[in-house]
C-alpha cells in the first residue's frame, strides 16, 4: 500500500478543511470571543457578497477566463435596484432589475471576448471602468438613502438568529456545485479551461459555453448587488471597490487554478471562510488595517505560487 500516494490524495482533496480547522483552533486560543454563535453569524453574513462573487469567479477561472468588473457591475446593479425599489416598492422588481443589469454587463463582456477576441482581462477591465462610471453618473455621485424595507434581505434574520443572507450564500454555492458537477456546461468549462483546442476538437461549442457562464456570473453579480446595498442600508455607487480581488482571493485559496480546468464550489466556500476567519481574528486581536492588507496580498501571492508549483510538479510527472 502506497501511503505517500494516499496521503497526497487526501491532502489534495481535503487540505482546505484541515487549514480551516487549524485556523479555528488557533483563533480560539487567540481570542475567546471567536468561537461564539454571534461571531460566526457575523463572519458568515459579512462573507455573503464576496462568496457569491467568488462562485461566479470560480466558474470563469475554471474555463480559463477572469472577471475584473464584478465589483463595479455590482455597484451599478445595486443602485439601480435601490432606485427601482423606491419607485415601485416591490422587492421582486428590484431584484429583477439588478439581475438584468448584471446579465447585460456580462453579456457585453462575453461578446467582446467571443466575437471580437478581446482577452478577458482587458474586456472586463474596460467594463470595470464603464460600469463604475455609469453608477456614478446615474446617481450624480450621491448615495441613495431612505431605502425602507429593502434592507430585509441583507440585515434580516430567520428564527434562531440565522441571517437571511447566509441562506442565499449557501444557495449560490449549491447552484455552483450543481452546475460544475451535474450539468453539461460544467463539464464543458473544465474541458475548455484544461485545453480549449482539445475541447473544440471534442465538439464542445466553446463560445456558447463562455457566453452562458458569463450570463450565470451576471445573475450572481446582480443578486450580490441587492444583498450589498441591503446590508449597507444605502445605495452606494462607490461601493464594493476591490471586491473583485476578494472574490478572486477566495477562489484561488480554495484551490481554483488560474491555469484553468481546476476548481470546486466547496473549495471556494472554504477559501472564503479562510479569508473571513483571518480578517476576523486580525480585527479581534487589533492588527492594524494596513498590515491586514499586506497580509492579504501575501496570501494571494503564496496561493498563486503554490498553484504554479503544483502545476509544474504535475507536468514533470
């Protein structure tokens, strides 16, 4: 029996959960308030928006693409959603508006990438600027206040004190898992990210798959915009700056490879909680906010270096 092979197989599948467990143990020793229901509830609700964005990012990265525009599109979808709610007093209308805006912006990304062959990095970078500008233009750079019951989804709790937003977090992770493991699109995304030419030779409609995954990402981003504005109790055209980086961080730490073809929904969820636990314990023990940024950046670098090292090691074998 090859114990080394068994060990490597276990670590490749479950290392993220071992890291989470170790972090929880260490954090509990550092601060006794860490291992409480209220603290876990707070961490989970804070992670909701970035985890939903990370789920969309995971599917895109698996297929060999990237979305740098999700924070700006979230802001545009969110402020238009808030404005729609104030005009109609209908949460359904507000959510539909946010999703439509998210899908529209992501369709533009998809068309630039598939039709005009613009690299995903450039296409979504352009959308980042356009969407943020549109959000600021619509609101004249002003926040939208007095949003009433719009806050229910982001601030409300179910019986037992479970945040409503956490239910949506789990729902979107489950949807991502189902797409990646049980749908034809999921298999296509892994194939495209692994080797696009081979995917084409296998009869996969690459452009259609890319457009579909951007549409799904648009739905995720639009709904995340609703939760973000709801949680903050205000329409923020300048909100969610840097959230695209937080989403990418969660995905990469969770095992999604920038090389494409590798990644899971549950891994991304684990990555999101690693980031959340780290931020939470650094805050609890009083680490300077600027130092926290340095640590987050270092973690991204380490995760990418580890990913590249693992890829090279596999290639040599």
